């Protein structure tokens, strides 16, 4: 079976809660999880529409 879809899941944990962001796209995507700016999550895609 060949997978033709990509979906990314980001899971964050805080002392009092957990959360997730489902980033559903088949287009080019980039994630910056605190590398450029500590404490900042940046997600980017080149697709015309974003399903999250």
C-alpha cells in the first residue's frame, strides 16, 4: 500500500495540560519549534488552503 498523503501532528506538553495541532497538507511544509525564537512555534506551508 502506498501512502500519498502527509499529515503532521505537533504535541505540546505543559505542566497542567497537553495539546496537539494537526497540520494536514500534502504541500511543502516547514516547522520552527523554538529554534529561531525560543517559546515560539512557527508553521508554514505553500499550499493554497490549510486544514488544521
